[in-house]
């Protein structure tokens, strides 16, 4: 029930926004790269289902936890099926379903389905992990980072500074140039690609904040509504 209510609220929020895309021809560029891996910061993910066009097949990776169950139901209500599992450190990678979820995401890409996932290291906000880089390496598909910022929001006092979007106002959707990972990438190359994705996400997040009229440095104060 909560998940469906969240989906309904997010749909209302999205319908009340004046959306700005950067680059303006974002969808034309994306069409040439499908299927792709869409990635974003944890806490910026709630409005991403609305970026998917009706003809796009898509799956999203969502962790296995009671809180994440709500997100999974909301995503599925909005037409995005979930792959359950998350990255983790050491042996927890398998226990949390990360290994099987990674294989499933690669399989979906091979079948022409786009996939979406957060970029962060689990429970460490705004630090890109190797999970999305690994999927790109083994699938051969490009990673496209995206940042979504709304003019009116409240930041939760959570590890990911989750944005609680409020209706009306402007929304900025900013995409990066993308990252491709060679299939023969070694550890050094994987780290280089991780750093490149980190740079792009930081830049597009700052740009999205700028487009909705809010300086990034001041917007990261938990509990404050955007103006």
C-alpha cells in the first residue's frame, strides 16, 4: 500500500514540474546508445522512472531490505520492474544478492533491456563503487550518469541525503557524457573509469542544482526546503 501511495505522489509531483533537459537533445542522443546503463546518486533516484519513455524496456536494481521493498513496489507501479540485490563489501556481496543481481542486469542488457542503478558504494553517499563499472565491462554497454534536481524539496536526515520532492516548480535533468569500459579492463583501468564516472556525477549534480536556482553547497543542509 505504501509503495503504491509513493508512486501516486511522485506521479503528481512530476506532473506539476517544468522540466529542463540538458543537453536539450538528450533523448535523441540516448536512442543511439540503447540499451544502456543509467546511473545516479542514491537519494536522487525517486523521479528517475519518469525519464523512461513508453517504448523503453527497463529494469532497476533495488536492494533487499524492508525499506527497499517500498521502493520496489513504487517502481513496479510506475512500470519499471525490479532486480533485487545490492553491492556490498566482501562476503556480504553474495549474501545481499549482489552477485546474482549483477548477472541478471548483464543478462537484461544482452536482451536489449536498459538497466538503472545507483552508483554509490552501499551506505557511503556520493562515492562511486565498482558495481556499475563491472556491469559495463561485462555487458559492453555504456554508462550514462544523470542528475535530477527539483526546485522545491526537503533533504532527509539520512545517509544518502535523500531528496523528498515537493510539487510545482522547476526540475532539471542533466546527463553526463557517458563512460564505456573495455571488456579487457584491468584493475587500474576499472579504477580510472570509476574516477571518471565520479567526476561526471559530481559535475552534473552541481549543474542540475544550478539550473533550479540553488547553489549546491547550500542545498546539502538536511531538513531544509529548497526555495
